[in-house]
């Protein structure tokens, strides 16, 4: 049947819900920036309270901390489970935060997604995350 155009979905593409449940805007893109680890995870307070959420695919909140006494380009990493207060689990490593902090200071929205959880024999673990920018 030449010349027939297949029917389009009734819901515009920008109304389809992404993984965080928020509707996307037209032409909004998620841009992969880098893969890294969570620095300072060992020092996070009450980590056992949120460890169940620290699984591959879980979305993490990134928040600038320009008044950090050790690193003025510091970026905190938070886990924000629904119905619970957000909790800092660590930082973007200093060696990786210079460009990311400038993007955030310019108003860009960055977030992390847990890629892998690496358990240690002593019960501790490391997290590999991927950082994205919504633009």
C-alpha cells in the first residue's frame, strides 16, 4: 500500500515519563558526561539506612558546595529515596569536578545514575556512577 503513512502515537513524545517520573520538555536531552566513583563513601553517616537504594540504575542528586573548606569546586552526591529525607553519601572526586562544577554554577542540571556496586570482603563497598546533564 504505497503512499500510506503509519499512524503516530496519540501521546506526544515529550509527555512520555522518564525514569524520574517527571515529564520531559520538547527537545530535552540527557547528555552523558563521565563515569567515576563516589569519593568519601566510607565516611558517609548512616549509610546502612539507605544502602538498600544504592543499586544499579538508582538516580542520585548532585549539589554544589562552593563553601567547602577543602575544595571550592566540591559537588556533593545525595541519595533521595521517595518518602525519606535525602542523605549525602559522598562527593564527586576532586580530580573530576572542575568542569562539572562550572556547568552547575552556570545553571546546568546534573545528576548521577549508579552504574555498579563493588562489594569488599570487609562489608564496605564502592559505587561507580555515571554523570549526566539535562539540557
